[in-house]
């Protein structure tokens, strides 16, 4: 099933909001999963995946595990 670009686009504002949510969540719980960020942010699955990919590239988060076991932890300090 092809997703429309509007469903996967993530604005800079949404990215910054998700980053704040994820960093605070990880500080309290040591990790965050896709489902947890979706519940906290109100964004959809594809948008949260786009967020995690961007946060990993920026080294804010590190991906651990695979498939349904994937979770994200604090990235490298700058």
C-alpha cells in the first residue's frame, strides 16, 4: 500500500516537538518505542518512523532491536 507524501512528511515543528517528548520519555524510562511516541505525540505510524529516522541521523537517538522489538535510547552527546 502506497502512503501519500503528506502522511509521511514531518514538519520541523513536529520534529522538535517529538524530539522533546522522546528525550523526556527516555530520561524517565531509558527507552521509547514507536507506539509510545505515537500515543504521546498524536502522530501516525509513518510520521513517527520519519521522526526516528531523522533523530537517528542527527544522533539524538540510537535504534536497538528489530521489527516489533525495536526501541530507541539516548544518542551521543554533542
